[in-house]
């Protein structure tokens, strides 16, 4: 408001209650559905448990009363179920490992580059891409790791939460991406924003307008800043292009579809991560070569022709003291995990750890060789990563989605 209308309204440092957005979302859905006549009568104690159930409150998944109330009313809730305890522990350990080992390590490479850009340093091609990719992967392992831990903790209590992530970076379209990323938020925005706006009921133009408005609202939910507004607007624009593209029935090879989707998502994440629009634009310009390309000094002697094309030879990393030989392996390993290996829900699909998951959902090749089952090999592997994860918790580490 201050920016748009040249005002000087003071911004108070209001401390919000922890989990406020998830309290709010669950209760809005309940109230709207009650108004629509879609809610049956439930005990007040079950409603309070639904609203305050602790595993999901910090970063989701966003719960819906229709899925949860019947579980809280069930007699099975208070019985010890050893299978649920074991599967819940497995899912929790995998989520913890994703967070404290992979996500927190990737943060060591993403944060310095974004901080340097925020201070006015100009990232060139390689630095910009390393920062963007490191954050893209950090966010995935951080957020999906939390969701796994929430699902695991709930299962210890005999409660199945809805699945929230399903290999989103394997998506071959932005439409598919939003069916895989923060799935409960996508469902919420569809049911309580997009459809009430009119959905696809009033012609193509209004459908595309509703998509854009829905994504802008989704952006603003993450934070009242221009960077989040642009991030939501970009995804709204992507969805409009994607739906229009499908109308023309243009078919491209899957690798090109995936590449276009992945680059689009990574570009939008830059705005999501940057503190200001200026920082985001500086990194985007670097990603697409507008800030120049710096190569290693020894290449000037090995390939002298490069000097004539405007390259400089001050090194791959010029605005930070990061080592390329340390950064690249971590990014490659993380990419292999998210693109080629089965996700946590696929690994444990035979035991249905979350709502909406079964063996029918498995899509990764050869996943049957990876699926979790009670065995010495899995016990040793999980024991090792549990110990590594617990030892790594001596460092201060906050979940990225705590701030939204």
C-alpha cells in the first residue's frame, strides 16, 4: 500500500502464533463446508483435535475435515498398532535425513550466492545457476522432508495424513507440477478459491483469469511481499500458457517438456527465495548470461578462441569463496535422487503410509527393488542414516516453510 499510493503506514512487528496459517486454513474449509451443508455433526473434542493435531501445524500438509474427522472418531485411534509404529518411524527417519543432511548442506551453497547478490555483487552464469539450483533442491528436500516427518509422526498416532509431495521435479508440465508439489495447498486453492471464482464454468477467458487470480493469492499467502506476488503471477502465467498449449495439441518429446518445466520452475524459485525484486532480477540476468560468463584462468591458454567471444577468465565463482568442485557433486547427487530414485511414498507404498497412496501410485522404474520391507539390509541402512541425522542436529537449522 505504501509503495502503490505513496503512503507511510507503519508496519508493526506483530508476532503471529505458531502455525497460524494452518489453523486458519483448516477452519476456513470447515466453516465454508458447514455453510454449504457438507459437514456432518461431529463431537467438539474431535473438532478441537482436528484443528490442533500437532504434526502438521508448522508446515503442513493442509488437512481437510472430511479425511480426518472419521479417523479421530475411530476406536482404532487409541490402540497400539506396531505396523503403524514401524512404518511411521521409517518415514520419519527418511524425512529427517532429507532435511538435516541434504537440505541443510545445499543451504551452504544457496545462501552465500543469494546473500552476495543482495549486497549488490553481480553473479555470472555459473554462480547464478548454482545458487538457483541449490535453492531449488534445498527447498524440495526441506519441505518434503518436513512433510514426511509429519506423516511419520501422525502414523505413530494411528492417523494417516494426506500425501503432500510426489516427485514434483519429474513433472513434464506446470499443470503436472502443481499436482505433485504441496498437493494439499493445490487442492485447497482449487476447492476454496478457483472453483468459487467460477472455475471453468464461464468460458475460456474467465477460466484463465481465475487461474491467474488463484496463483496470485497463493503467492501472497506465502508472504506479503512483491517477490511472492511475482512468484505467484509467474506460475499463473505458466498455467495459462500450459492450458493454451494443450488446446493446440502440440506434442514435444518428453525430455523437452521436462526441461521447459524444470527451467520455468527454477526461474520462479529465484523470486521466491530473493529478499527483493532487485536481487531476484540480478540472479535471473546472470542465469541467462546477461551478467557475463567467467571461466577458469587456465582455459584462456588452452582455448584461446574463447577470448574473442567476450569471456573473462577470473574463475567460475567470483562473488563467493565457494568451491565448484564441492558444490557440483552435491547438486548432481540431489538431482539424481529427485529425478531417478523413488520417493518416500513409493518406497513404503505397500503399507499405505498416507492417504491417497498405494502400490498403484508407483511410477519409478525398478521401484520394486527399492521398496522398504522388514530386512537386515534396510534396518542397517536406516540405522546409519538415523544416527547421521541425529548427530547433524547439533547445528541450528530452521525449516524454510516456518516463515510462510
